[in-house]
């Protein structure tokens, strides 16, 4: 396997991890995945075609989502071809059906728990594109819509399979609209953590789980059996989600003592998010019951708090959650104490 | 200013090292973040010209030099993946040896969906082209 920082010599370099893996196993599927990259268009793929925002349908009525699912047909053009919209019958495509269903579940969560009408609170259509790229192993929010790859089938399944991953991406839209948290460093890690918090809450809400019953994993369905891991992240035990020869070891810390200073990953936004993730988990566990009822509402109120600056750090965010718990439940209430204790346990508050 | 004189235009000499990293995405996997390095002295002049042309193409396609990303803002969205390309000159370090503590003299960040296919192929397969 290629080692990190391998120096690559002419005429090429040490083959990347994925090709090593393909060469080792050499199944037709794996060879096809490798060859797919050779068919990439040499022009700038995503710049083609109108952006979804240019032809957004009208906002929906309060309490009703407006879902529009497109297929990129394995190209990288957005939004792609519309294949299912709100109210239309289902089609024989699991990725389309999952995207439609999980976006609906996420809308329902935000509406029924927070009375929030979609991403912008004004009924913004929920646009998702599936089958993005060839064996594309990622999902993202592009500022307008959600995008889901099919995964390579070797390490990752299709990214629509996990309700919390779909909700995670939609929640990025909510955070962007509400706070504009800068996507770098500690504010970026908070941005990521909020998507994990709401992603996990959507899953728990959909399943009717209490905090003590939840697995607190993100993307538990995404990794294939070939991977030594159980999810992308663990909110309960950051750093324990995977330890795999190809993916490496889950790098998330769960305490400020292990805070990772790095330039990679926008300053570790997906790494240090483990710290606020664990704080939320601890608060929810201490309060018991359904996590969205108290802890979830405190975090949501904090996200909407006008004092939340785009470049806020962990300590500033923690102080705001404690203050919002105080405002909602009273000073030195059980709820305020649980939130404060959670931030203390992860080393953010003294 | 002509393109030849453009100070932002990347240059690759025999003493240069080009590092390509793929960063970002829904989760951070250390095993998938290994950089790919190309040593200038192990490339032919034609291959270095091919790389320079590719880097110029990336720059013209909307990539931003890392030093300018703060001022110009990041692309909107989240969980997007990017390629981070850096050129440094290991031989310029004291004693002539490589010194990875020195910052690269040129760094470029390009959104994955804006990257030319030849860059993706280079990262995945290590396939270098050659220009006359």
C-alpha cells in the first residue's frame, strides 16, 4: 500500500491506495472503477449546464416540503435531469427514492420540532442530485442543492443510503442561512458538528429513539463489509468509528487536550468536530428523554442566536448554548447544568 | 502583462517538487489523504512543460492561489472536496537538503468539480503527459 508522503518517481508515482487495492483483487468491478477516471472529460465539468437555483420552483406551503430529485446520470453536471418531484409516484431507482424519502424525513423533523419551513424557513425547494459522477465517493452541499455520489462499491455504498448523511447535507443549508459559520478552523468544526447533531436527531426522530437508545453514529450504513469500521464518525466516542488499512484510523478527538492543529480539511473541520459532537451527546444523555426535545432545541436556538458570529470558536459557542439553556429553562436549572457539564467534560469550559 | 511574465504562472524546474493533495469531503480519512509528489529532476523537460500547462489550465479554470483564498472567500457549500497543489524547492533549504518546514512558494486550491480530468487522472494514476 502507498504510504503517506511517498515520493513518486517518474514516469509516474507510486500508485495511489485505490489502485493498489484494485491490483490486489482485480475484480471486474474494481477494474471498471479504475478505468472510469480515464473517461473523465478534460474540460471543466461542473461549469456546464444551468445551476439548480436558476430554475427553482416556487416555495411550498408551510408544513409541506417541495422535493425535486435529479439524476446526474453519472456525469458531473448539476442539477441534471429531473426524475421525481413532490407528489409524483415513486420510480424504480433506490437512490432517487432514498433521497426523496430522507429529504422528506428531514423536512418533517425541522417542521415538527422547530416549526422551520425548509432550509431558508420560507419553503425553499429541496433539490437533490443523485448518481453524481462515476463511482463518486462523496456527498456535499453546494450552496444551492445537495449532491450524492453512488460510492465505489468497494469502500462506500451510495451516499443516499443513510438518513443522517442526507440530513447532514440539508442541515448545512440551514446553518449557512442562519449563521454563515466560516467553514474553517473552529467555526468550521462547529458548522460540521451542527450538521452531525441535526443529522443524528433526524435519524432518532424518524426512528422514535430516546437518547439512550440511539447509536450516535454518523453514516453507519455507508461503509461496506470490506472496511474495518462501523461508521464515518461516532458522536459518543469520537476517534472510534473506523480503523482500516485503507481509510486509516478515525482522527477525531473527543476532548480539547487532543485538539488537532492542521492545515488539511479546512483546518480540521471534520476532525475537531468530534469535540462539540461529544459535548452534545453528553448533554443529551444527561437529560435523557428524546434528544431533540431539550438539547436539540438549545442547540437550534444557539444556531439562530444573533450573537453567534460567523467566526465564533468553541468557547464562544459553548457559552451561548449555556446562555440559551438558561433562557429557556432558568439559571442553575437541570438543563443548564447538563449543558455546562457537557462542555466541561470535553475541556471547552473550565 | 503577458502570460510568460505572469508572476502567478506556475514554474517547474529540475529542483522543484509538485505535491498534490485531495482534501475535504464528508469525512476525513487519513488513509485517503496521502499526497502525491512529483520530483522535477525525475521528469523530462517535456513532462515539466506538460505539468506547467496543466497547472496553468487549472488556474485559468477558476482555481485560487491559497494566499488569496482568505481575501476572495471560499466557494459556498460544505463537504466539498478540493485539490491542493503546491510547488516547493527542497534544494533551496539550508544545506541543500529538503526542509519540509519551509512553506511552499506556490499553492493552488481547486474545487474537485472544477478540476480538469487530466488532473484527476494524474492524482489517481500518476500518468504524466509530455510536450515537445
